[in-house]
């Protein structure tokens, strides 16, 4: 979980330039403090269910040891959909606790929590100072991969490895976030630990077979773990704008609006409907 902390701290400088719904100008120095939340749940593995709570920093005083927020009360509640209504039974809410506070402060987990596909979820965070953070998400139905393959191409002394996958993208709005980890071990302890991310929707390809091919190759002998997730539209808009902000040249470049789907903080509560696949590229 220490890697999660490291990634979260690196993300803070990017998140500091944003507002919940509209672009803002950065006045430097100093930057105002904001609460930052990354909350993730899924139906596949408990190691990807966590809530990270931290603070943005002054660009000229980046004391990262002060960023984590401890002592919060964090709950996630599974809901049900009845017609047009979404119902959450607060008596069923599950606590997320900072079990690893000494090595990963600000990271709240529940190793017994198991998300379910096609269910809504409510996030409740009560900070020690009385501030409240709330968010809702939904775990979509996971993808069903129809076919996959990989092949090799010799380039000078190296052998590049490519792979291809295909699935049917239905008529509804679909949003995707793929994470890839190049490692022998498949243990995945946080989205930030992945080597590559791909966030995309079906604006250009919809209601037909959807191809996904690696243009940036791996190498012969690599073991690639792929976490293919469907996410909600608001969650997609957050991660897509987050990617644009990350690629925008840093906090001193033109601001990019990052859209949160939570209230009381910057960030996202994301439900992932995950399909997992491993490629042994040899």
C-alpha cells in the first residue's frame, strides 16, 4: 500500500489546479488548500477497494509529509435501484479504516468489503474538523471479451510484442478505463501502481465490435496484467480531464478543468466493473 501513497502524493500537484465544475485561474503564490479524495471500488478484488484522503499543497512549500488526512470516519454503503429511485440502507454501511496508518497514512481500506456489479454505492466521509464529503457511483457490468491474440515483431536486437482484443460495444453510452501492469506478480494494490492507463468512450465506435490494439509495444518475455473496466459517465469525465491536466505541462501551464463527482472535495468516487486478462508474451 506504500506505493499507493507515493502515487497519490505525486497526483496532488496536478489536482491542485482544479475546481469541481469549471476552470479557474491559478494565483501563485500561494495556492489554497483543498481536500483531495480518490475512492475506488470494484467487484473483482479487495485490493482495489480503498479511499485515499489528502490535501493539496502550496507549490512553493511542498511538504508532502503533511498531505495525508487521518482520523476520518469513512463508510461505503451498497444500494439498490427501485424504478427511478436509488435506495441506501444506512444500517448496511461498511466502515473503511486506516489500518495501515503508520506506512500509508490517509489510505482507508476494508479487506472484507466486496463490491457487486450493477449496484449503486454511497460514499460518506466525515473529517475530524466537521467537514463532510459525499459521493455516489455505480459498478457497471464487466466486459465480455470476444477474442484476443498477440504477436511479435523483430526490431534490430529487440523483439516487440503486441496484443489485440475485441468485444461488442452495445448501443448505450459506454466508458472505459484500462490499466496495465507489466510484472510477474499479478497483485494489484492500487490503480496508481499500473504502468499504463487508457481512458476512452464509445463516441466514435458504438453498437458494434470494438477493437483494442497496442500501438506502443511491450517486449518479448513480458507478463502483462490487464484490468479492463467499465465506468460511469461522470467518473469517465473526471479521469479524462485528469489525464488532460496531467499532460498539460504542470501547475504553471494553462489550467484544465477537472470535474469531480463528489461534493465537499476534489476527486472521484469510481465504481469499476473489471474484467481481468493476463498475457504471457513469449
